[in-house]
């Protein structure tokens, strides 16, 4: 009887581990895709990226800096190994996204239905979820 209980416990632990791994990769891939598209949009100055930056008083060259940081952060998070770099990349993306939300808020540039505030905060939440769900091999 103890053997059956031990097997059930092992199955539960493996299922929880697999579930956490699936959740981690789902959130991380969604985060990476979103930030990559945003970074490319800023580097290429697609769509409303020029107005997004200039409407809050930043110079246009900021798009080059922010776009580059975003792409480098995504690479650091997705590539295997380098756990310390991943920690810094998650922190950097968090500060980048919350800084964007605050910048738009302080400039009274909320966008339609608060979009300029809500979207960066949603990216920051995805970033926190990815960081919290990361497997042991990606931790310090």
C-alpha cells in the first residue's frame, strides 16, 4: 500500500513540474514575441512608434535605444544558460515597461482607454510571471 501511495505522489510531482514548465514556456514565448515585435517596431519606426515617443517629449533617437534594449533582453531570456544575465534581463525589461507606463502617465498621454499605460504594464506582468515560473536551471 505504501508503494502505491509513493507512485501516486511521484506522478503528482512530475505532473506539477510539467505543468509549471508548460506555463513558463507559454508565458516566456508570449513575452518574447511581444517584446520582439515592439523592439523591431521601434527600430524600424513602424506605425505609431514615432508619435508614441515624440508625444511625451522624448527625442526620436530614443527608439533606437529602447528597441535595441528590448531585442537584447529577449535574446538573454530565451537563450539557454547565463542565469545571472537572465536575472538582469528580466529586471531591465521590468524597468523598461514600468518606465514606459509612468512616462506616458506623467505626460498625460494615456491613449485610447488607457492603452499606453495598460499595454506596458501587461508586458511587465508577463515578465514577472516568466521570472517567477522559470525552472531551476535558469535560476541563480
